[in-house]
C-alpha cells in the first residue's frame, strides 16, 4: 500500500538584497510620512451647518476666543457649553469647566440668553463621551429633535471628539466638528516641542483606544453614563 505524500517541494520567491533595501526604504518613508502628519490627521474641521454649537468647556482661553468668534460669525441659535468638575480654576471660584468657560465667554461678549451650561458629573466613563451623553440628554429634556450638531473642540482632540459624539447621538444626528487652531505650536511640526509632542501622542493613543476598545452601554443605561454597571464591572 502506497501512502499519500504529506509534503512537497515548492519554490519560494524571496527578495534579493536590493529588493530588501527597497522594501526597507519604503517602510521608512511611510513611517516618516505618517509620523510627520499625525497632528494633521487628528485635526478635523468639518462643520455640518447646525443651529447649535457645542463648545467644550475645558478649552484654553485662546481656544474659547476662537469658539466665540466662530459662534458669532455663523449665527448659531445657542452655544451649548459643556464640561465636568474642574481641576485647575482660573480664579478659584468655578465649580465646573462648563461654568468656567461660560463665565469667560460671557465676559468676552456672549449674551447670557445665548449660553446653555451643561454641567457633567464625575464618572468612570470616558469624559468626552459623557459630555456628549449629557448634551444629548439636555436636548431630549428640551424636546428638541436634532438633525445636525456642530462641536467646537481643540485641534488634535477633534477627531476623537467627533467619534465620541457620533456614538452618543447615533446615526440619526449628523455631527460636525470645528477645530480651534493651536496657539503654541504648528501642527505641521508638532514634534518640535515636548508639550505638543505629548498632546499628539496622547490624542493618537486615545483615538486608537476609542476605535478598537471603547464599548459604552446602551443609550440611556446606567453603564453608558457611568462607565461601570451596578455590580461594579467596567464597561470598557
């Protein structure tokens, strides 16, 4: 009885030393290109022409100034200023980023009746996502049905902000994003300062984690808002 063959001889084509050199150089060029353009990739400016503008309250003063100018230029109905508990007060009296930013914007000329303050509580949840959930709940409480919503955020944070607002609002609401231009570094040369390098690295890692690992609870659930279920298990 003749047994069937379990192996066979087969030719394998491998690169020559010059071929390996071309492959290596191609990889190096690709890595350098991606590295140099990381900040530009993270920065998104794609508004959708909404009536309401969300302004993230944790922004710096220079970025809030840009947000106010954008709000005035595009004739929004309201500025929805959102933020959680504060960690570095401007003057020692603020209790949340939303209140701090609203106070600053009103001192710069934003009319009080144009400002909506959405305070966000402490949570184990991803902070930007919880901001988005609380903004969504404010619109629901007001009985406002949205088709579009624009969000004003900080440069390299914009791609992550848009992704998280999309997850909070769902496909029925088009989320636009407007970027505040950085005042302390050039996104085309972000690696030149330690501060911008740290910001870009953190935001890129955060965006990757959101895309691959972030799994909020169902809309309206305890898990969606707080990041843990009632038994204490993590939702991420």
